[in-house]
């Protein structure tokens, strides 16, 4: 039994191995880009809006509202592209799990590790952009310089936790369905698929909101240095 | 019993113990978090939105401990590196 789509090599071309994870990641990217292109093709500010534009505006406004609730204020537009992309990518790839033959790219540890790595890089990026290199690094040496290894350790461990959480949830969801197909193939796997849909969306929400919480923590502690 | 039997037996037992013991702690923690969040929401229904959002984040972080156990159990059962070693040894033929 395969526990990751990484082992499903579709094409071998010398050194390069095209496995299922890469192919299905491309499919998700293609779907997102095509959907965005279709929705923004006839975009209007005034006048009647199309259904596509309405749907897209609802999604973007919803994500921005969640970001504003985390940062606790107005704005949030500078983090919207990154966090929104994370949410949409994970949500689409998890939701398509009900399609037969689909291997969710988030069910591979490589994909989730790459996403968590993006979060780990973007946290100092946004922090440095907010308050400069010196102001950001100051956080590591507070209250004393001896705390620096612990700060680094916590950043590393939360990145690993982010990757393993998403991977474990999605991989275990598809694996439970595969096991139930052997034990009770008639009706029970459908219920688990429905539960998997719910878990996939919740995990997408949690991944995006945790990324936003980490970024907000890196930004906020520059404003109130005595806190945390 | 030879060492191969021991490897298979210990792997399955370890997977079961890992999942069973490892889910006790997160279950207690999630129950406690949910209990506190429910009583807080009952006292302040206006704050239900922020409380439930924070509850979701916290539950996800507690849940990830159980997920670690699940990943280790699944690796021990389906992708066991020690068992794969046994398989390659056996495929090479006896006496190798």
C-alpha cells in the first residue's frame, strides 16, 4: 500500500522522475489559474456583476476578514496574496480528493514540507520588512541572549509540526478509506469520504490561519516590545 | 523464534501501543479545551466567534500530537524500514 504519491512515478526521463505529486500539483495550479482567469475576464466595478466575479469577491473578502480578525485591525492586504494562496491551494487539492483516481498533493510530505518552508521563510520576511533587520533580530535576544537557541528551536519545531499535521491528516484520511474498502466496501467509505472533505477544508483553514498567526506574531512584537 | 518474527511482532505491537497510549493525552487535552471554551461561550455568547476560532487553532495544535502517533504507527505497519530490510534480505536468498 502506498502511503505517499511520491512513489507513483509516471515518467522517467534520465535523472528526472515525474511522480504523481508533481503532476497533481500542476493540475491544481492549472485549475486555480484557469478559474482566476475566467473569473476576472469580464470584471466590472459598477454595473451588474457576473456570478464568477461575485463568487471570487466573496472568497477574497472572506479571507481578508479572517486575516483582519487575526491581526486585529484594518489592512491585511499585504498578507492576503500569500495566505490566500496557501488556503486556496490546500483547499482545492483536498476537496478534489473525492474525484476517483485523484492523489491529493497535500498527502505527500514533500508538498507539505515545501508549504511549511514557505511559511518559515515568509515570517522573517514580513517581520524584517515591518521593522528592519535589527528590530527583527532584537526579538531573538530578548530577554537575554541565552534565549536565542530556544527561539530558533521553537521556530523549527512549529514548521515541522505544520508540515506533519497537514500530511498526517490527509494521508490518514485516504488510507482509512482504502482500509474500509477492504473491510466494508458498500456504504461506509462514502461516509468517511464526506468526513475527509470536512477534515480537508478544516486543515486548509488551520494551515492558513496558523501561517497568519505566526506572521502576525512576528509583526506585532516589534510594536510592543515589552510583550512576549 | 528467529529475529524476523521478532521484528514483525514488535513492530505491530509497538504501532498499537503507540496509537493507544498516544491518543490518551490529546483526548484529555481536547476535552478540557472544549469544556472551557463551551463554558466561556455560554457566559459570553457575543464572543463566540473569536473563542471558536482560537479553539479551532488550539484543537489543531493538540490534535497534531495524536497525528504524530498516527504517522509513526502507519509507518511501522505499512512502510516499516526494518521489515523492508528483512524483505530485501529474504529476496536475496538464504545464506546471504
